[in-house]
C-alpha cells in the first residue's frame, strides 16, 4: 500500500486505477474517502495533530486528504484505517452488507485517483471490485499504473498479490527489482518496502490487498 516525499518509509502505495474498460468520466470518489476519514476521526475524538503523531503523517497532508485536495494512496489508507481502528475496506469503499459480491464487466462502483504525497503527481487510478461484502479483510482492485521513476517505497501492514493484465510493470521489493509482463504475478508482504509502477506509459493490473486485520 505520509509525511513528505523525502521520507520514503512512511510513503504509501503505488497502485493506480483500474482497467481502461471502465469509463474515466465516472464520478471521482476521493471526496467520499476524505469525508469518511474525517467522520471516523471526529467520531473517535481524535484531532489532526494526534492522528499525525500516531501515523507519522504530516498534519497538512492529513488536512489535505480531508479537504479533498490530496488524493491518498492505498498504503496511506491502510495506515490511517488502522490508526482509526477501522476496516480498510470501509474507508476505501464503504461498509458492505452482503455475503458475496459479483461485479460485471464495466460495473465497478467507484473510481479513485491517487497522487503523490504533495498531491501533484498522478500515480494511479483504481476501482474496488468487491465493496458489497461485509466484514471483509481483503480488498480487490483493478488498477491502471503510471510511470513512477522516483517512486518512494511504501511500508505498511498486510500482504499483496498483483497480476499483470496489460503492459510492463516494475516492482521493487526490498533490494530486488522485478520486471513483470502480462500473465506474470507477484505476492509479497507489505511490511517489506515496496513500490509498483508501469515500466513505460501505463499498465493494468489486478491487485488483491490483505490489510492484516485478521
């Protein structure tokens, strides 16, 4: 799956949007994420300064997320959901109420766009594929990655599985740099510093993230 771009160990994720088959003109959902995080924080009586101290993230960065100026990466959301004692999925996609979820092609419910920690560089866009399932501990996303040659490493709880659908992907996990092509996959512990990006142009992946909740 943050303080400043010069502090790589607290940087968040790397994953982007979802396959180009999903119309990008659909409503942007970063607003809902910011509102959910603010509501969670306030319901627990935690101010921004305290949340910053707990997570190691910058107060201005957190304020930017809640104010919809910064579009958080998935690793950042995992870090924040744990600090707020809330399920990762409920922060990203809202609470589910079903025992199973079927997502037809072109029917993904929400598209999120993630940027760098200062809210300037577009890193990836993603869509959740199973947001209706209740009490879930894994999140499945379709992601469109951008190039990220200076990508800072992410470090957070959980495990991740990535399957390349289209384009070439570079994955740095610890000291290793791995190149992946369509049909290739990689599974790693999120506690190992990592970053995933398109090698050139864009790439599309399926990403499954377990947030370490159970």
